[in-house]
């Protein structure tokens, strides 16, 4: 699961989904919902969560947020700077 904050309009939503789609490791994006400015997506990726984190670290628009609580360790949280 990937949560991205900073989604304030349709243009930003489109930019995020486009940016993620362009990553070679991302095979499929399934939007789970949008609540406030938080976009929740389930990603099907080639490789590991670590690989995805490394690729997102290269793109300075995605800033990783604090680690999730242990019960939600499979949730990656980012802020999108456009």
C-alpha cells in the first residue's frame, strides 16, 4: 500500500499516477481512495518494496514520511511536492 499526501487537485492526482506508471518496477496501480489530501493506492511491483523506495528516492517530488507503526509496516507514506 502506498499513501501520498499533498493531493489537492485533479492535476496533482494525474501527475502522481503518471509518475508512478512511468517507473519500470510498477506493473499496476489500483487506487483505493482519496481522503482529504491523502491518496491511497495498491501497487503491483516487480521486485521488492526496497526497490520501489529507492526509485522514489531518486524523484525529489516524492518525500518519504515517518515510518508507519509496526501494524502497518507494509504501508509506504510519502508527501508529493509538485
